[in-house]
C-alpha cells in the first residue's frame, strides 16, 4: 500500500539545493521525495503544516555511544 505525505511550508536548509532558504511544500511517496515546489496540490495524502520549522538532509551524531 502506497503511503504519501505532504509537508507544507517547510523552510529548506540545504546549501547544495536551489531551494535553500526558501519556504516549500515537499511531497513524499513511499519514503522518497517526489516533488519540492512553492505550492503542491494533492488529494488523498496526509498533510502536515510545519510553518516556521526547517527541513534539511539527514543528520548523524557520531558522538553517540
């Protein structure tokens, strides 16, 4: 069964991305980013509005024991 998540109004923090520093919607289908746009229209998806929050590539804490 496909699972789809739409994250709305996230501020993208990724210096290697053309979206860096911009507020964007992010559509994720089956764990893979399918689309990043200023406004995404989608139906039958779980939506989360994260206005004021940042979204960045994964982090790793190498100091964890």
